[in-house]
């Protein structure tokens, strides 16, 4: 654990629990009521703003669309007293860029309680060519659920964040709170190199004490009394893309398995993939081949979303390839899995060759004791607002995310945005009434963080 995280936990293990207890007392009722009233008073406007954002296509590769979303958010942050700057990344990473906003402490850095880092992204997985483009209320839901590209992941989270900040502003709390915001334009398809693509976020993390990622929350599924309850996560799995290439000798199919021509590229690929299936399993680990090509020739397209293969049924395949991903609970598991995969690939069938490479990856965010202390405060704030407890959702409920880049420096919470389902698929939806619930929880949690000493 990073030194700052150690210091934070040593201070928080006692302090956070005590503060959570005292702040749920009667002295806290007035601020709680004001926060709730502010969120409710702006709810109609915020729901309209959500629809407006969703109807702007901001697929990761639609750079003008991402910038158009930025242009809607920037003036709202400036009106709340944030200093906002746009950091273009197109020339560095071929992606849109970062919106960076800072709300300074009037008394000086670190003198307004814990320094908050709010994390989000403005892009979606739905490019202009997608048929899924518009916001709509779902039928037979009494107006309580809506659908649209990015409604949960995560334009809803952007609106939740703004609603919480507005409530803090309305109650006079924001003026004595130190907050940094970094909204990336490429979370769904990260630009490279990662050192540049996440430069602003990492820098902000090193200047903060607590991170909050406004990705969607997911309702708890399954049987039992907790089913359907709101959740927050304490960790995220990593995401690494791997590329497997095999080669063999081509010739007449009647000679396959022989001493001269061997097994061919496709059998070598099949051997490796099946060995992955049998030999790699661990708790929390998934690994999936997403694309497979093979034949006399096999070639992927430029963006590795497909490709072409040629061949005949009576010709031994000379070339084959597969691309997939790995998801791990922590970075040690990533390294261990990659090592095992390399060892499997090296055990060639006769007359074949194989290589595997790994792209730069999203690191994992492990659930730590410091994250768990923050979760206790989060659920205490929810209960103080009369919204009931929040349940922890494990890292298997979600994919990789930007907060993992700052996890080595500070603790954080994942999934404090709108509550939704079906992310990354047409028909993605969200619970509209979760906008107010999550905004209130965020506002009260931040207010309480501002009353606790900053970590140094």
C-alpha cells in the first residue's frame, strides 16, 4: 500500500468510525435536510440535462461529440466556482482529451479537510454508426426508468456529480471544500501511451486524499432480503488485451500430423486456447478469446475489431490468430497469469510456432481496508438521509475503470453514479429516481469528508 494510503488508514480506522457516529446525531439534521431539499429542487432540470447529454453522441472515436459534452459541463462547473481547463489529447493519444477542474481551499491546500478527487468520463461505447442514439422513457415503468446511450455509463454519473456539487454550493459547504475533478474523453477505449492518456488523473490523485468514481452503481441481484438494494464497489478488476499468433507449414491436408508438415497453425492455436481453459483458472480471474482467425492466410484489420482469412478445406492452415482479454483482481494476479500464458504458448506442436503479446493495460484496484472504511462512511451517510444502508458489490460485478490509476496513491469508492443495467449494450437503462438518491449520498459524504483532516 502507498505511504499516503497507510497514513490515511491509520488515521481513519478510528477517526472515520467515530466521525460517522457523531455526524448521524441530531446536530446533523439541518444540513441533511438542506442537502436533500437542494437536490429535490433541481431534479427536474437535472433530468432534462441528462436527456440533453445523452442525445449528444460522444462515442470515444467521435472527438467532436466528446468535446460537445465537455462544452455542456464546463460552464456548470465554472458557475460553481471551479477553475476549469481543457487538456486536448488528440495529437498525443488520438483521443479527445481531459476536462480538469479544481475548487481550491480558500485557506490553502489541505486546510479544508480531506481533498476529494471526482473521476468520470464523457465518452460512450456507442459511435455515430450505432443505431442506439436517443434518450427515451421505458414503457410500463411509470416514468421511473429510461434508456439511452451512456445513460448509466456514465452520463448519468456526470449529472449525479453536478447535482451533488450544486447541493454543496446551495448549503454553503462547497466554499470550504477542496475538490479536483478529472473527466476523461477516452475511458471506453483508452488512448496510448497510457502514461500520457492518464497523466492528469494520476497527478490529481497524488494531490488528493479520497477518490470517488461516478461510474454506474448496480442493484444487488439474486434471492434474499438484500436483493435490489443499492450498491457501491470497493475494487475493480484489471483489463489487459492479449494477441496470440500461430504459424505452421502449409500443404495438402492428407499430410497433416506427419513428420514433414506437422499440425498446422489452427491446431496449435486450439492447443493453446484449450490449455488456457484448463490450466489458468483462479478465483476472480477471467480470460476470454474475443476474435479468432485462421487459414492459409489470416490478417486482422487496422483497429483489431475483425479481419479476414483465406484457405481451403484440403489445405493445412499456415496462419492463425486470436485476440482476447484478461481480468484480474490485483496486479500480482495479472503478472502471474501472463507468465502462465507465455509458458503454455512456448510448448509448440510439431512444425509450428506461436507468440503472445500483451497491450498496455488498465491496472486492478484491489479492495483495501482504507476503501472499506470509506464504505462505512458512505452507508452511514445513506442511512442518515433516510435512504437505508448500501450494500457492497464485489469487483466481479463490473469491468475496469479509471480509478485504478490512482488506487496506488489514495483509497476510493467505485460506482457512486446512477444505478443502471445493460451497460455497453443497446438498451442500456437507468433508474431515474436513483439520480436524486445518489446525489444526496455524494453531497453528504463529501460534506463529511471536508470535516476530517487531510492526509499528508
